[in-house]
């Protein structure tokens, strides 16, 4: 029987003293084969004391200044040996089944190079897991039109990084590096390169991870301005107008077979509960 693919967890943290323990515990309690790398960048709140407390359970950790964060994250990725990558912040937390489920899907469906959960969650202070969204899927052309960019009038939902996992092969094909910190939309810039590598993003509507409500919030204005700049730097496509989206929706209902070849399709993963058979399906995006 084929063994589960090893996951390399890369955690970046800045001033997450209130949530970092829960983040690390959620990783270290996962089933399967994994390694955990942590980069603390510019913390001033004693987060480093927590890392030293967990030192013997982590594969590697590094404490650097804020200006060195991107270089340190790339060092962590370079030190890793896993077949799969998972990039978390110190304010996020995995669901208990996350690593086992992700490894299972990747091992069953070798054509998948990256996947994301379409059902993000928020962890309450009492550690209840509350769903906070439901994605209808993702596709390359809509991405470049701004469908996953919050500053765009075409925005529907982001690609939630905490529930996104990818293969090492895709990472290397896309250059094998992170260009910016998370606060500067480094994950969004990475998604651009994944799409440019012609890798389909598969959506699984099962929760994998989410943010902790007690986490230090990022500046969303700064993040989405940076994401907009990243997309515009690679020739962002014109977004459809609301009336065009409405017309296309009406036409798809009337002539689904005829319009399907001209419609962007989202790729989804389905798992049969009784047999654990995995399959992929495609659904139109409007």
C-alpha cells in the first residue's frame, strides 16, 4: 500500500502570542507524516518564548527581524523535504483531520497539483469551529479578471490560503520561492504563478483550516492593494460587467450544453463516504 505523502508545514508569525500555541498544537497533533518549520519575523510580544518551548517538537524554527521575513521563509521552504506544502500564519489553526484528508486526496488523484478548501472556518475563543464561507470554485481566466480580488467589482471569494495545499512539483515549476510577506499578499502573488504554470485549482468543500478569532488581524487594505498591484503587473484581464454575468447565467440555464465549451469551468473534488472513492467534477463559473 502506498504510504501517505509527507507534508511540509511552513508557519510565519509576527506578534501572535495569543494564538501561536493553538496553531502549533493543531499541526503537531495531525495524523500522518509531516514536518513543521516556523519563522518568527519581528515579534515584540514574547512569541519567541513559545517557539523555544516547542523547539524539540519542531523540525526547524528561526527568529528574524521583519525586514528578513521573506528571505527566512524561503530558507524554510528550501530546507523542507515534503511532497506537499502548507503555508500557515501564527493566527490560524488546522482542523483535526486536515493533514490526513489532504494527503489522502493527493495520493488518490495524482492529476491534482493544488487544492483548496471552499469552506473556511473561524475558530472562536472557546475553540468552536464556525464555517465562514462557501466557494463555488476557481478557474484561471476568472482569477485574472479579478473574481478572487476583493478590490474588483467581479469579486466573489478569495483563495483562502490556510486551506490551500500544493505539490512540490508545482512549487518548483512556479519558481520555488515566495516573493513577498503575507501582509504584502505574498500568497496571492504565488497563486498568480501557479495559474501561469497552467495548474488547475481543485476545490473541496470540506473544512481544512481557518483563522482564530483572537488572532492579530492583518491590514486588509494593505493586503488587497498589494494583491491588486501583483495582478496588474501581469496584465489583468477585463472583468465582466454585472449585466454580462446575469446574461451569461440566463443563457447557461437555457443552453447549458451549447455554452459549456465557452464557459470557464471550476474543478471540484467529490469523496464517496461509503467507499472513499475520489472523483473530480467540473461546474460552470459565472
